[in-house]
């Protein structure tokens, strides 16, 4: 295919790829979003992708990877939610001493987004620093900085909460 064939490629394969990914993912909206994102990525690289023997295959592979990424992310969210729900149930049953603050999620919400994400991935999801760095697209040193800043902020918030209880 030549550079000017992007529109033709899109028109000829979009609906078929959405059907394929809908069958693979069970979610038509997710499928459409992933195919659209894959085509956006192809369009940005069309000078190169358009010369491939099978540019639609490249788009399909990117779209499938996006669906897989979404599934992994959704699974991590479910596991984190389940752990937090179990922790909440333990809190309600008195497993946490009365002098401990119970609204950790509210304190986490006060963190800057990068620190909150790093803290959640590391402490809630249990990912090592290296994997947190990969997930966030940051260096390990930057992740360590965000973890330190997050712990420091959480420590200050918990100290303020303890002072308020006295």
C-alpha cells in the first residue's frame, strides 16, 4: 500500500477489526476504542506502516495489544478493589486498632497524581519498583522519589490525624 491508501485501508478494515476485537474482548465499545487508537497510531506512522506487506495486520496487532493491556489493567483494578474491600471488612470487624485512621483512601486522594499512582501500584498492587517504573513509563529513581514523597505526605497526614484525636 502507498501513503495515500490510509483512508482506503481504514474504510476496508475498520468494521472487520471491530467485530474481531468485540468477539475477542466481549465488549464492543472497548473494541471500537482499541481499533480507533490503533488506527491513530498507524496514521502517525503511516509513511512506514503503509509500506508494510500487511499494514492491517500491524493495526490488528496493536489493537489486540491494547485490548490485552485493558484486560490486565482491569484485572489489577479488580484485585486492588477486592483487597481494599477485604481490608474494609476487617476494619469493620475491629481488626484495626481504634487509634488508627480508617480513611486511608481519602488521605491517598490528597496525594499528587504521580505519587498516588506510584503508592497504589507499589503498596496496593504489590508491584516491585522496577515494574511500577515500567507501568508508569518512568525511571526507577523517579518512582522511588514519588514513593518517598507519598510516604512522607501520608506520614504527615497520619500525624495530623493522630494529633486531632488527642
